[in-house]
C-alpha cells in the first residue's frame, strides 16, 4: 500500500531529520558560484534589503516555533528522533491553528535560507524537497497519534488543517506562556539560523570572488549569536535557571 510505504519512509526521515537536509548543501554551493543576482543587477542597497527580508522571514519561522513550545507541556513537541513521543494530545495554542506548527515553522526557515542564496533553482528544489520530506514525516506522526489517541485525534484533525494555519480559531492553552521554555528548547535553532546565513555569505564570497569579504555586520552577528548560544547552553546543562515545572 502506498500509504504504508510513505509511513515507513517517514519513520526513517523522522529518525534522521536533523541530517537529511544536509543533502541540499552541495546544491546550495553550486548556486553560490553564480554570485548574488540582486547585487549584480540592482546594487548593494537592494541586496542588503533583500537579505534583511530573508533573515526576517527565517526568524518569523523561529517565532512560530517559539509560540508553539512556549505553551506545550512536558513530553510533547520535543526533539526526540528514535521514536514518536506524545504523552498528551496538544490541541490548543498554535495547535488550534495547524496540526503541525513546528514543521510549518521549520519550512518557513528553510525556505528563507534557500531564498537567501538567490538561486531560483535551489529555491524550487528546496520547496519540492520539503513537500516530499514533510509529507512523509507528518504521515508517520498521524499514524502514531491515531493509534494512541483514536477518536480524539480524528475529531481534532477534522477541525484543524494539517499544515498551513487557519487565520482564526485560536484556543488559549491552559498553561501560561513560558519564555524560559522557549530559551531552553530553541537556542540551538536560533544559532543554527545565524550560522546558515553567515556560512552562505562567507562561502558565496569564496566561490564567486575567491576570498572572504569580512563584513563587520555578519561578524558581529555571528559572535553575538555564539555568545547567546553558549550562555543558554550552559544554563540548560549546568543550572536550573531555565527549568519550568511540568515543561
């Protein structure tokens, strides 16, 4: 059965989802060899504005993830990779607008990074890749949640779209918004976004111009992001400052 095949593929993609997208890096590098079309044809300021828009879109995707994890209880919406985990069925907050808010946020981030390369073919490839990739992972999670929660899951699925959020129907979660939960769970994603943009900028300079153009803005952004990342990582691993009861 095609559905069973998709679910099996989704199991594999779910387990290795932190690494699967690395397969797109060689394609991105090939794109960078052609330079930045916006700067080449329109100039530095339009290129600066374009890059700023891409960065803003990426952090909008991170904001979707942040609003999601700020409300979720412990044992849900985690970064587990070996198996599906869901102690409860989340149906409020972002989950009242879309059944897969974290994947929706990820898709925004990945597309923003693809757009940042200014390679139209890479953008198309990334979009097609995400359709196939996310379809299979979501199918796997749906099979798991159906088996675990049965009718409750079906009733929720009938009301809420699978991926693209509806614009109304927000249901306030019982738990309060927890910025500590966001900082504890999303600091690595925050620095990964910065690293991706800095790497694209640096490798683009090397591949197109033969050397790195040391832009102080990107250098400061990377150093500042790294300090925040290391600080939050230390707080998570060695203190209880980011711990929240029931989260």
